[in-house]
C-alpha cells in the first residue's frame, strides 16, 4: 500500500501559512513605534523611558482602547507632550499621573486605581463568577429526577416468578 505525499501530490510541503504570517507580523510590528514622533522624544534616554512608561499607562481619549504611546490621534500627541513637559519640569511619575487624572478623570488610566469608585469595576467579575457558579450548582441539584414507576401487581407477579426460577 502506497501512502499519498502530503499537500499537492508531488512531495513538496506547503509553506505559505507560517511564512505569510511571519511576513505580515514583521511588517506590522513596528507600527506602534511610529506613533511617537522623533521631534517629541527627550534628549535624555532615562527621561524618555520614563515618559514612554507613563504614556503606555494612559488611555487615548479618542481611541479609548489604546495608550497614548500607541495612538496617532492629535489628542494623544498633545498628552505625550504634556507628560514630557511635566517630566522635564521635575515632576515625579505620581505627580504626572495625578496631574493628568485631575484634568481628564480616572478614565484616562488604562489600569484604574482600586478605590471606592472603582470597587465595582474590580469586584464585578469575581462576584458574577461566584453567582454563576451558585446558579449552576443549584440548577444541577434542583433538576427534577423522574420518580421510577411502580410496577403493577401483574408485573410484580411476573418478576417474582422470574426471580424464583
């Protein structure tokens, strides 16, 4: 018995899938780096790294699901410049974050702080999971199991005969 060669019949392996994925990934990977314009960058690499770290944790108010570090929106650019200005002015990371939050609210943080206002945001997933688990267990336990039917007198007599044999 002869096995057929894989993919195409002439013995060659198909290579398009992974190679295509790799090519697309390598072409798209540097795109977030293009969001920060070279003119925005600080001369001191340590300060620039602080600015990038802070920008990565601040939400773009236009895109709402991207950090200002990754966004090309004009408002994100303005916020990146604001962060860099505050760092150059000597503000600590906490002061920069507090300043931005005071102007734009807690929503600007990609990872909101744990406070009384955000407690439901942090606790809701765990609470809903526990509620779902309780409901599932209650449903599984409470399902009505049909009562077995009682045998009629005639069936009991036949069963008794069979067991006696």
